[in-house]
């Protein structure tokens, strides 16, 4: 059809169809870009949750770098998203008078925006994959959080119940109660949560609370047995103290016989044993009363320390009292026949000499010299037994010293041969 006005013709059917086709292509490009934008936004939101998980748990350089890299990637996403929104806002594809050139330009710009959105999504996905190890560790930490806090609460409850149980038996356990009370601020912080104090710090705090609460519970559970053990020790040490007091009274008769039958050198060092024994027994008795008072007041460390002091006093006194009786016995034996003790010592020397010569034509001077000296010491000790009251104690101490010297030589020889020297 020829137009009568305007000096030209217009092919209405062909132009309208082409514009509709371009409009449809542009709309399809817009829909594809919108889908790409939605997928990128969804992926970014999901990754932000992962980054927040990592940041909540991991303060390491790797964790901080992940957060920084995500922020940088977010700026890239903001840029391409802005370009997409600008392209959408620049073209109204629903206009009736949309011409072909505008539709074609809209399609080109929207395709470009979609491509940038998809590339950004690809970068986001690659970044998400690189976070795998960090995210796994962070999720494992978070998985520990709730159970750790619950264990801490249960441990505190168990400790409190244990204290109640021992109090019901008449035991105060004030020190344990004070330790349990000191954990109250820690429980408050646990209840405030990881959002306030951080995941790692909260888990570490929960673990500390569990250890301390379990220690309190265990000690509370052991208090009745501890009290029973201390009662038993007090009774045992009381019996031992009384027995030692009786034995101490027998030292003086022993000293009397020593003075009567042997020289001063044989008993002079024992002169103070009766007084020392009596003094130690009194001290032990006094400390025992203090231990009993500490037990009644449930001062367990004090009671234990006092009982250890009593035991040490009794051990020292017991040794001194025993030494007096053993001295008399040994002096009686050696005064009756000192040859047996001398012969035992000489036999030890000869045995060592045989060992020193085993596999050798001449002895090692390091071994021979002390053994030769030992022979001479025995001879001199025997020769010193003179007068009406010989110094038998000197003989015995010399023989003991000689045997110790011989034993050291024997040990030296065996050690050297064991190492191939």
C-alpha cells in the first residue's frame, strides 16, 4: 500500500513482526539475567553464612584472609549487580512504541550483564570450594559447642550434688564449696553464649569448668573415706606413741648395763637417748592432740600435715630406742666372741680379691689398693682390743666401714666388666 502523505511507503507488517521478535529476545535476555542475578544473590547469601561461621571460630591468619577475600568478592558482586540493575532500569520492554534498535540494544546490554553475573557466580563458587578445610574445622568447632556447654552444666550440677551429700553426713567441705562458688562467673559467661565471648573461648571455658567441677566432685566423694582414713591414722599413731613411751622407759636399764660392762666409747653417743625419746614422745603426743582438733574442725590438710609430723617424730625416736637395744646385743655378741665378726669381714675381702683377679694375672691397682687397705684396717681394729674394757664398738664400726668399702669395690668391678672396660 502506497502512502499518500509523507512521500514514502512503510511496510507495516514486516516492521511490526521484527520489532515483536526483538522485543521477545530482549525479554528473554532480561529473564535470563534476572535468573543469573537471583542465583548469584542466593549463592552469595549461602557463602556469607559460611564466612560468618568461619569468622566466629577461626581468628587465624587464614580465617581473617577468608573474610577479607569474601569482602573483596562482595565488592565485585555489587559492581556487576549494579550494572545489571542499571541495564534493567534503562529499558522498558513493555512500551508499545518500543522500536527494533532499542530492543536490540536492550538485549545486548542484558546479555552482557548476565554474562558478568554468571562469571561472578563462578568466582564465588571457586572461592567457596577453597574454603572447604576452613569451613569443616569451623563446623566441627561449632558441633562441639553445645555439648561442651552442656557437659559443663552437668559437671557443676554433679559437684553441687556431691557437696550436698557429704554435708548430709556432717562434713562441711567449706574449701570445696568456695571453689565451686568461684565457678559461678564462669557459668554466667557460658550462659551468655558464644555470640558474646566467641566459640573457641566458650569451648575452652566449658572444658575448664568441667575439669574443675569434676575435681571438686571427686574430692567431695572422697571426703568420707578421707575422714575415716585420718581417724584410723590417729588411732594407730596413738597406739604407737603409747608403745614407744613404754619402750623409751626401757632405754635407761640398757644404758646402765652398757656403762657397767663396756668402755665409755661404746655407749657415750647414746647418753641422750632417754631424754630425747621422752621429749619426742611428748611432742608426738601434743601434735596428735592438734591433729585430732584439726580433724574435728575438718581442716583436712592441717590434720594430714600434723599426722605426718607425728609419724616422723615416732620414726626418729623408734630408731634411737632400737639403736640402744641393738648396740647392747651386738656388743654382747662381739665381746663373747669377736672372731666370728672378724672372719665374716675377712671372707668378704677375700671374695672381693678373687673377683678382682678373675681373668687377670695382676689386679687393677684401683681395686687392689682399697682391698689391701681393708686388710690392714681389720688387723689394726683387732689389735686395738686391749685393756680390761676393750673398745668393741670401735671394732664393730671399723668392720662395718671395711665391708662398705669392699662392697663398693665389688660393685665397681662388676659395673666395669658389664660395660666392657
